């Protein structure tokens, strides 16, 4: 089947409009799986060689095109450049533990450090992205994940009680940083992006990692600033957040998020996301990554055909894919079964409304 990508399908989903076909979406596909499926080898991205960087992004984009995506998912993470960072992954205690650390931290240097590594990536992506495609992504890591990386989750909880003013100032300063970075992206690379996105895992299986009131008081207002900036540039905003965040979803929608990704059947069926929010925002995902790991390829195929038809019928703006991402431990044959099932649906099999 000849595939012609059209990024407007994902744009429609983000605006909670029914797209012309059921589009595929992934937050992340790991490099190892791409290499195995497509039979190529990525060049050394960190070689500093412009030709290697161009070849990397050509292969990267062509993988998404070959798998019949309308968009390419790509972001560069703030946590990759934070001096003294690493607490998010438990690699250190975190650079900021008190007011003195906060005041000494090199906040003014962070935009320079970010763009020293990110600018050439986005420039190259802009040069090689196939016709008909645009990017979903931008700046990886949201406010909460950056705070965790700088402070550590446990210490962040102590800080909220021991020094509430510092706790509040931290999120405002992170918000200022993200406003700076997004302003540059929207000025320099606006046409590259169809949807701006951040990943910020704020929940676990039964609730939010911070108290809901803490999130709505300190994190949501900063998101409102960022989303207002993105909306003024004419772009919708997609939030990727794992976990049970139902208690703060209304506040996030009021702050302006246009779409939501990340869902897990152990938390709730995807139908619940549709019934709660399908008339207000676009929804992405719906196929639990756990099922992609455990089922047989035939069972994956049948599940995706069934759920894809059902969710497209129930929702307005809906794009199908894993509920989280495609890590290296997802069997490649199961991932390909999902792609095959979506293409089956888009050939006219299954209900349409």
C-alpha cells in the first residue's frame, strides 16, 4: 500500500477533531527496535560529525514514514544538560538541597547549555523530514520531572514542608527556564512542529506523586504560562503523563492542554479516558504496553483491530498507539502486528462514523 503522510491527521486529533483516517502515534520508539525492524544501523550520533547527524535523522524519519506514521516524535530533554542533575534516575542526591544551592545554581547558563546540544539536532531534523510530515515534541521533561532531577523526589517532599517558599520559588524558576526554551523553539523552529509536547510523569498506579493541591498550586500555573505561549504561536499542546492523575486533569485542561497521552489498563480502561475527557481534549494511545509485551502477535493484531475500531467510534480526536512507548523489550513482531492492524482498519475494515 502506497502511504502518503499527512500531519494534519495528528493536528486534527490534538484539536479534538475527527481525522480523515485513524492515525498512529508513539511517544517514543527506542533506537534498537528501529534498527532491528528496519535492518539499518544508526551512525554514532555523538560523533560531532554533521554527516552522521544527518544520516541519523534521515533513518529516524524514514522509520516513522515506513511504519505509516503521519508525524515524527522527537524531543530533546532538559535533564540531559542540567549541571548536577541525575536525581530523577537515582544517580545522585540532586544539586539543589537548600536555599543556598538554589541561589548558586547556574540558572542563566541553562539555555546556552541546552541549545549547544539541541540546536543542530532540530536544524538537521528540519532539513530532512519527509514531505507531508511534521514533528510532535520539542522540549522533553516537564516541570515536575525537572524538579525531581535537581532535588530528588524524597527531598522535594521534605522541602515542601521545611522551606515552602523555596519549594514555590523552584517551580517558578523552572517555569521561567521552560518559557525561555519554548520561546526560542517557537521562534526558530515553529514550522517544524505540528504539536508541541512535554513528558511529565506526575502519577503512579493509584494517585498523583505529589498531593493534587500541590500540583494545582505550584505546577499547573507554570504550565498555563507555557501553554499560553504555545497557543499564541498557533500550536496545540500535548501532555504525556504516566500514572493516575485524574484528580488534577480538570485543572490541566483548564490550563489549556489540548491532548493527553499515557494510559495503563491497570489504572483504568481507555474507555474511561474517552468518557471523562473525550468531549474536551484529543486522546492518544489506548494499547497497553504490557499487552504489547505479553500477547502473541495474532492476539495483538486482533486486540488492536477491536480497540482501534471501538475507540475511533467513541472519541472525536483519537490517535492509536501504545499507552506509553515502545521500549526495547516490546517484541518486534508484536509492534509490527499493531502497525498491521491499524493499516487494516484504515483500508476500510471496521466501523466508521
